[in-house]
């Protein structure tokens, strides 16, 4: 069976992670790349051994080898770019956040439905098997009542590079961009705990802390990856980068202990492997949009605390 050709637009750090993950896939292949800065597209195509290279999205969309378009361009441009892609009838893989506001993100989803195309928003953490298992257990009530949680998201932030590209011309401040760079963690808050709202915001020396009704999210610029600590009336769970480190509780849940649940993921690159595994399975229900929309709503709530 011939592979499904993916054409990538935008060559930032996420693009490299997608390329490495696609190279491992049995179903997909990266066949074409485009960037408005042609030199970046050229260096990217050479780095990942891609035959077709373009300096404009229009040429990528004219490329007959492209079955699916992967958008890894800066998210503020998505609402302008997406309609042109959707009108070609191609399915779209798109990095989260979908847009700077919930209203713009909803327009992207509506456009996808209007054109009858498959839209796959990339929220790496929602694709993580450990997180999916946690979500199921929480929603089934098997962990009991969630009393408290703390999440930590620490990755090299692209904010400085984003600012150098468009500064504040798009009306987005540097502090807001820092929050948007942690969008997968905000998606995760809704995915695991559903109807939470922001109650406070604290700026620290090397990080920010967003406080919710039952828990908190710490965001910093670094290399520690993702970790969580969830306390319920039955369990005390600690995990880091796709592995359950500690599980203390009144009872044992079948199939849920640190020997069987841990997954071979580490920050960034390997989480994209799980994204393409999810795509290969063909199971990605429309409800998955809710995590990206609610995560974006939480970011917009947090922005109100910024001065």
C-alpha cells in the first residue's frame, strides 16, 4: 500500500518533531515542504531528505503529491491560512493552539466542517497513553473525587523567535505568547478535569503559575518536560514525561501501576510519535476539539491577569 503524502507548511521547532515522527510511520510520508522564507524550506528539506521544496503555500497546495497538509506555521496566522487549505479539499493536521481566540478557533472548525474535511488538532499530551488512561479512570470515577492537582510544563519556549518574526504587530504581547507556547498543558487541564476556571495568576522569578478551582499549572522555560501530581480521596498519583512514578492508594486498579502503565516517551519528539499512532488508528472523534477549544479558553482567561 502506498503511503499518504503529507505537505508541511512552516519550518519551526514543531516541524522538525513532526518530520522525525512521520519518518517512523508506516502509513504517512513527508513529501513536500514550504516556508515563506525559501532558504528555511531548503535547509529543512535537505535535513529531512524531502524532494519537493517551495517558497510559498500556494505552490505546496498545487503539489499533486500532497494528500494532507500539515500546518506548523505561527498560530496567529492560522485563521488566514486555513481557509485556503480547506478549500482544496485536503485534510489538515494543525498545531495547537488553533488561533489566539476561541472565536477564531471555532471559525477554523466550522470551515473544516463546511468543506467536509478531516481536521486533526495536534495536542501532544492528549495523545499520550498514560494521560488517556488517567482521563478514562477519572471520568469513570475509579480514582474517586479529585481533591487537588498540580501540573508542571517546562520546555524551551519559542517566544523570542516568535517576537522576532512579527513583534507585537498581531496585538499579542510577549507574556501572552509564553502562555500560548504551553497550550498543550492548558488543553490537558480540560481533558483531565473538565470544567475548571482560572482563579489567580502568579508571576515568579523563572516561571508563572496559573491557579484553577482545584489545582494549578506551573509554566517555565526549560527542559524538565511535563509532570503531574493528582490527589483524590482514594489515590495519590505522581507522573513525569509519560511515566507513572508513584501510585499510592487504598486499592489497586487493574492495569494501573508503574510497571505496566509507563510508556517510552520523553519530552517533545516522542510525543509526536503518539500523535501519528493516533492518526494511523483512524480514531479521533470530534469531541477532541473540545480540549483545544477549552484549553484556549483557559489561556484567554489567564490573559486577563496580564498587565
